[in-house]
C-alpha cells in the first residue's frame, strides 16, 4: 500500500477497487485474514496475542449503495464474532446525532436501529473535531464500533490529534489487555432507541396517559400533576 513502510502487514481482499484494509505494525500479534467474510469494502482479520483474541474489521459503506446491503454484510460479521470481541472501523457515509453529528439522515436512522438492537456500540466521543473535513463540508461519518464484550476495554477515543494527508481525520483509541480485565460486561437485555429531541413529546404523552388513567384534575401543570399523582398512590 502506497505511503506505508514495507515492514507493515497490510490485509485487503477482492480483485476490484479496494476501499478497506487492516494494517498491523505490531509483531506481537498473529493476524489471519478471514477470506469468507472479506471483500473490497470489508476486511475481517482475526488478531491473536497470548491469551487475547479479537476481530479487527475495516468497512466502507458506499453512499450510492442501499445501506441495507451493508447492514447484511455487518450482520455476517457479527454472527461470526459471536462469543468473541470485535472492533469495527467504518467509513459509513451515514449521519446521526447518536454519534455527535448535527443532523440525522434516513441512512442514520436505519443504522441507529440496527446497532441498538444488535449489541453493537458506537465508541465515538464528542471531541469537537469532525472525522471528515473537506471544502464541501464536514461530518462525523467515521465510526468506531464494538460489542458488549469489548466495550469496557476500549478507551481514550480521540479524533484529529495527528496530521495526515486525507480528508478523513485520524482516529486513535486504546485497548486494554483483554485477559486482565475482570467482570467483563456481557449485557444482553433490551435496549431502547432514545432521541433527545423526542423527550418533550415523551413527557407530554406520558402526562396525558396519567391524566386519563387516574382522572387527574391538573392537566397543564406537571409539578401539580406530580403532587396529585403522589396523593393518589399513597394510601
């Protein structure tokens, strides 16, 4: 790969235009390309070091392609990783307030729902620096995604602290030793899609439900309604 030292190990797949790669420069890791899951826009590599093992995935979601196709590929990767740790770095071409962008588009809503329902977590933090910047604008389309097995080990997510020649800013994070972390979280319960802009609507609908169910006299003042409800349930 142009621009990288020859000592680096570069993993790509497919015969067409390659838009993803996994690159390693640490000889303490044994890396194996999983060809069954890899193509030009998705590279899956199993990383091993001592007792530690995880999947490192690089993905590209073409903005001209139906995002459902990319989610199908993501689903294949997730199925393969069941019981294992995974890290996904994806140029998603998807915008969402869930990962600190200023807007949520339709592609964002679709990906939000998939992630929330399938034990996947976006690790992007608010840094004030967009992951993508060009003369056409900026956005937060580059995502770092992990599952519940690895979420507590992935820390110090940062963006844009190193210069490069790309219109995508450099993303850095740390991974703690997987074998030394006790009480690893493997949350498998129900997760809910919550949007900050919908809280007011939620409050209004909840109040209307309480007013109707408990036949409350206070219909406009939430504070008085709360006091009235307390009186009705304290018996």
